[in-house]
C-alpha cells in the first residue's frame, strides 16, 4: 500500500468518524431536549400532586371537625 493510498484511507476514516460524531451530537441534543420536556412535565405533576394533597388534608380536617 502506498503512502497516498494510506493517506486516502485515513482521510476516509476521518470523514466517517466526523460524521459519526456529528450524528451522536445531534442525538444528544434531541435527547437533552426531550429530557428537559420530561423534567418540566414531572415538575408540573409534582406541583399538581402537592395541591391535591393540601386539598385532601383540608377535607380531612373539615371531616374531623364535623365528627366532633
């Protein structure tokens, strides 16, 4: 194999690796976006659950006063 052939092969490998890295980076950006959306949704659900828990506690106190 000549030096030119080796250089050509290395260039091809370098280009393939570059494309792979670009694809991985794009996948990571998409994953990060989805993860952010999941985290926002989870935070909203937690907030809703906290509100409902407070409402349940208020109802329980009212029921307790009615039973006295």
